[in-house]
C-alpha cells in the first residue's frame, strides 16, 4: 500500500484510511509520511493529536495541503495504518 489516502467516505467529516508498508528486511528507524489533503477537505487536528497521545505516531505537522506524520520506528515487513478524519 503506497503512502496516501486509501479510502474515503463522504465529503464532510470524511474518514480516511492512510498507510504504508515497510517491505524491506530492516527496521526503518524513522518514517516520515507526507499525506495529501484533497481539495475541499481540512485535516482534523484533534484526530492527529489523539494518534500522538496513544503513541501511534511520534508527531505530526499540519500544512494547508498535507499532513506530515512522523513515526519513530516501523519494523521489517510491517504495515502502518492510520484512521483519520478530514
């Protein structure tokens, strides 16, 4: 699964499933994903703050057109999936 939006439902309060896979034989010590925000949508900062609180991601940065997500480590052959509101 390439980084980016994989599934969206609705235009207002949309739920997006975002993710990537580490398909190497090594642990990725730091993963940085730039997730595009489709035109007409706004990322829900509270949703991303909750991902930091539950330690799914290390930190995030909202920009007008994307969300940059930082993950401390992603194991070999592991998948990272984030469920986010736009």
